[in-house]
C-alpha cells in the first residue's frame, strides 16, 4: 500500500503565501522569517508525524511539540521540546514520531522560538 502524505500545517510568513493541505493555524501574524511545519504520512496502520523548521537567515532557538492521539479508549498525550540551529535557507527536521492508527486521529501543535520571535503551527483533527 503506498504512503499517503499530508502536509498538516505550514506557516511561511516572509512575504510568501501560507499553504496547508489539512490545516493551518497561527496564534499571531508577524513579519517573521521563521517557518514551522508539521507533516503527516500514513502507510497501512502506521502514521508518521514529522516536525520541521526553516528560515532564510541563520537562527537558533527552541521548540515545543504537543501531540494527542485519540482512540475509543481515550487520549494519549506526548510532549517533546528541544533546541535547534538553522543556517540560512536550511530546513531542519526537529523530530519524527510514529503511531499506530489513522492520521485523522492525531492532533499536534508545535511552537518555535528563535531570534526574538515565535511561530506556532498545528494540525486539526479531520
């Protein structure tokens, strides 16, 4: 069975249009250059969530990622945080997590802090 890729959320604020296939959410609009992206893909009953950051300028910062997986028995929550460094124009994979189930049963929210700015992206349940 082929993998089904989903762009869960993409926030690109630098004079470029924002795009998202599943969901787009930002807490505040600013003239930021920091890019926050969450990507979902599904292969059979395995769902992969990939979190990425990018910027056209060199930045170092931190991120937090909150993931909720919904099922008939309740909700499982995963929280992760860490540091990152970006070179000009570089895209960095901050983390990747795999889950059993369906992509529409996952909800995730990531916030990046770097260079005096923050950017938040999230998925919404289908």
